[in-house]
C-alpha cells in the first residue's frame, strides 16, 4: 500500500531507457489496476471486502430493537418504501404480503393494583392488568434495568431458569427497579418498559436504516448490562463477568491484533475530560490495552478532522457521550433526565453526515448499533450462541439468578436481546434487511476478515463476517442520500407517562 500511495507522485525527473519503457508501462498498469481497489474510487473497486479501507464502529447506549425500530413497517408504508419482511412490533405489520403479518399489540402482565406501593413490591397474578406496547411522547424515560437478574426475569417471569422464553417479565422488572430505587422512580408500575419510538421521533435513524442496511436478528452478546457487553464489543468475551469490573482485563482486544499487524486504528472519545485530573471516558479503559496505546485514544474532534482531511485510520471506534447526555441512555437515579433519544441521535447524525459529505466516504463503512437493549420489551428472545472461552460466570452475587439452580441461560451460551443496527456505506445494499442471527461481535469478525487477523475467541469466530450487507460490484451509494435533519425539540420529562 505504501507503493500504491506513491504512484503518480514522482519526486524527481528520471530518464528511462527506451527499451525498458514498454515493460515498465505494462508493470505500472498492472500495479495501478491493483491499487485502484485501495484508492476509494467506487467505479474501479475490486468486488470484495478489500474495497473497504475504513471501518468505523459506534455503539450508543441501552435501547432495544422493538423499542426503537418496532414501527419500521409503518414508516415504510407512510413514505412509499416497498414492504418486505421485518420482524418489528406486530401491530405495524400489514395484513397480507411479507410475513410476519399484523396482530394485536404485545402485552406484559402489570402490577396488581390491590398491592399498592408503598410498601409492596410489584405483584403479578390473575388480577394483573395487561400492559400493551404504546408510543412514547417524552423523548426521555426513566431507566429500566438490563442487568443479569432482570434479563433472566424478562426471559421468563415465573421461571427465569426455564429453557422456554415467555418474555413476560419486562414490566415486572421495570416496576421492581423503580420501587427499590432510592428515591423511587415515578413509574413504579413499570409501564415504561413497553414504550416505543417511531419515525416521527427519530426520523434520521428510520431514514438511514431504510436507505442502507439493517437487521432484525442483531443481538447484544450477553444477557446483562452495559459493561460486560462492551467487554465483548472489543474482546469477544467478558472473561466470565456479568457485573462491572473491579480491575482491568488483560485479555487481547481487537486493537492489540491491529497493532501487531501494523494496521492503523484510533479510539475517538466523545467525553474526553470530565474529571480532575482529566480522564478518557472510553470503553477501552476496561482493558490494560488502554495504558499501552494512550496516543491512540483521542477526542472525537479528531475524528471530524480525520474525516475532512482523508486521514481516517483503517479501524475507528467511537465512544459515545456517556457523561454529556449524548449517548441516548435512559435517565438514571442522579436527578438528570438521561439522554434524550433526539439529542443523542442528532449527535450521531453529525458524525455520519460528516463522513458522507467527505472524500473518506468512498471506501468506508460506518456501523451504528447499541450496546444492549436497556430493559425495554422485545418480542424476540435471546438466541443460542457459542461460549467464547468456556468460562462460566465468575462474579454472581449471593441470591442472584443461577446461584440456586441452573438453566440454559446461566452460562455464556446465549446472546442478549436484540438491538438496532444500521450499516452505512457506499457499498451497503439499499433497503436491505438481514435475517441472519448474529451478535455484534460480528463487527470484530468483519475487521478480522478484512485485515487477515486471527479471531479473539470462539464467539467472534462463529459470527458472520457481515459481507451479506454489501454489494461491491454495483456500489449502491456512490452518491450518498440526503437524510432528514434530526429534530431535538421533543419534550423531555420523567414525571409521567407517556
């Protein structure tokens, strides 16, 4: 590639003997033909994964698939986009055509109103109301819990260790968390777990998912909260952890592999300094790799300059605004409203739009997803998966689910719940929906395949390499579309629903 970059840039005048010139021209023509696939000109790209020279990955926080993309087929119908199979909320499906078809809005059992709070915990029984999925009005919402115990109750309310997912515990877990939080949340009945947004709330995401490629079988890697999932995001394992770490992991990350192979990379951090002394609020900080490569962890402003200047590295990882409210995380117990879905998605739009409007667009892919589902209802259960390293949970606490019994979801052989995905690239197929079961360690498999790297664990080795999302021959988006602006004016409140 160094030689490819020097072609067409002679440094001084040289005389070439006439007898050598024809052979030299043939050789240069052949070499230039091979280099064109690296230059970013879609008209001359090689029809393979080698056409991609820049892979950019970003995961926002705590939003589920039905919660964000459940109304997608309604959006298609309203905007003249041809319908196809898309497994969102069934009330938005057509009555005929591509399956699945329209059905009643899904429900979960709610809290029996006879057992009021305080002092009672949520009780579900024959008097429980059915809580149906509903459209959110506020762009902010109190946090449901996506932690280990709650994920397993979501799986099956009456028997979390059961092999059969009934997916009826979402409301109970949201209510339980609201009631046990100090101070308690407003939504002590857990109704918020059934709320969803649509294309009028996050039009940028709906437009991009409909224009480019997405999936209705894209899962987080583990049935737990942010931290263990983000460990998988970089290392394809949490090394047995289902809770936040108490010390950094020594496991190899994708960046260690890239460094060893001489492939350029950077971690761009949205919130670079939010403490004294300054810290880098990055996913990579959970690994010892962060201390080995401090110069590779840079502010997100450097991403924007690299995009503009054509100096993007081969692999980019963007950390969201964990501290600044730009990560779309629901409201926590710190008195703050949490990340507005509109403010967060508008921030993401600035990063993607900058790429699409630059020369860097021509040979790049931007993968946008969410680190886990946030505790919001989804009608598709976690899927069986490969244990990354044979390590079982090492940090369960007394009384946690799986400490008094066992079941198929007590090990790391299931994914987490579904999360949204958008694959944005000139090579991304138009309005493409993948139905291939994968968790987002597939992005690691993509990087490993593209740059001829070894796999990190058995989990990423088992994933698809994401090539099904691309068309390298016809290059669908040589000229990118013009997305709508993402509004940020929606109401943001936590003291009532919806």
